[in-house]
C-alpha cells in the first residue's frame, strides 16, 4: 500500500503562483510513476501532469504547458507541482496519483491506482 498526502493548496490571485506537494509513504520498494489530476465542480477529473519514476520524463496537459512544472525528490518521496501564471480556470481540487512503473502509456492513471485526498486550489480573478 502507498499513502499519498497532498498539501500546499490555497487561494491565489490570477497571475500568481502556487506550489502543491504530494508526500508518499508506505510500500515504496517498487518504482512509481506519479502525476497530478484536477477536478473542478461539475467536471470530470482531468490529467494535469505526470513524471516518471526517475524524473527523467514528464508530460503535461496542453492547457498547462509552459505554466506548470512537475518535479520529484525521491529521497523525500515527494512530488511537486509548481503552478505559475494561474488562471481562474485552473481552480479545482488537485489530486496526486501514483502507479507502478512499466505502463506503455506511462503517464496515464487508472481508477485503481493510488490517489491522495486532494488539495483545493482557488484562483480569484
């Protein structure tokens, strides 16, 4: 079992920056690719960004490319999402995802993966 705990959400003005973190604990003997998803009220959960187990590969949704940066510190078992130039449409609950490495589409999450409880990001216009 892997437990994921997000932190760092909050309220920020449009154009501002925020960094959310996801700390992993539990069974970490395997390698895990990790990612961030978000869900706004009345919308489906959507992919935001992913990073492979080594940190050598990243993938981003088109809507956040150039503004968001995903990174990880394996020594701290933590994944970060740096969000710059935030827009009101970025407001959502942000969820951390972890899944075992080895998928052909390595960035894609599945429903039975490990998920955090979410952290709220609110962007005021």
